[in-house]
C-alpha cells in the first residue's frame, strides 16, 4: 500500500494539472468572448483559479509565504471585480441617459 504522503503528492500534482487546464480555458474565454461581460467574468474566474493553483502549489512544495500571497492576490482580484462591475454599470447609465 502506498504511503499517504505519496498519495497526497499525486493528488496535488493532478489537481495542479487540472487547474492549469482550467486557467488556459479561462484565458481562451477572456480572449474570445463576444461581449464585455463574458470577458469580465472570465477574468474574475481566471484570478480565482490562479489563487487556487498557487494555494495547491504552496501545499505541494511546503512554502507558507505562498499562502499569504494567495490572500493578497484574492483581495486584488476582488478589487478588479468591483472596478469592472462599476465600469459596466456606469456605461449602462450613460447609455440610458442619452
């Protein structure tokens, strides 16, 4: 029977590969999205998946400072969402005024 550490490493590497593929798909959606809202949602999803990927890699290599970087990047990602949502709502209100 394999050791628990080996199983954990296998699962972490597998989830890293899966998250890398999901990040690539989010980048494609952000580049090819026909509407601005599609691109905005893909950018926020991309940020969330990168936070998850860095957190998994922090567990895999055992570096604690990467978890703190995940928290900082998650806050920046949330601010990105707020700024993008505000720009969309301002754009909509300007169009309805005209």
